[in-house]
C-alpha cells in the first residue's frame, strides 16, 4: 500500500530543499531544476526520495505532472512515512 500526500513545488530555486507547509497544508519542495520538459518533476522525485529514504522509482507523481501542486505517492511506503512527513512539514515553521 502506498502513502499519498500533497506537495507544492518551487522550481528554479537556488538549491533543493524539502520542508515547510504551504497554505493548504502541502509539503513544500524547492528544486533548482526549471519547470520545463519534466526536469522539475524528476528533481522533485529525487528530493523526496532522499528526504524519505526511499528509491527514486518509489516516488510516483499521481496528479499534477504539469502544475506546481501535486499529489505524490511513496510505493511501497516506508514504515516511518507519516512521522517523516510531519517532521518535514514542521521544518519550515
């Protein structure tokens, strides 16, 4: 079973960072890659994989391939996924 959550992507950032809560409660993911030709999406997958300690192929963008607001799924979900998400959401506060 997978673990799904919302993310808000900030492409073109100075550096990649995962943490903080967007106004709708989504996890903020900043990536240096531009939002062209799927480069930002691939960077988001890599950043989230590193933050959750999973393989890049285990991070799937379920909705929002072409927008800044996305729903991603970790499949299979790591056992500590909910705790990690809570920690990351609070990191920007």
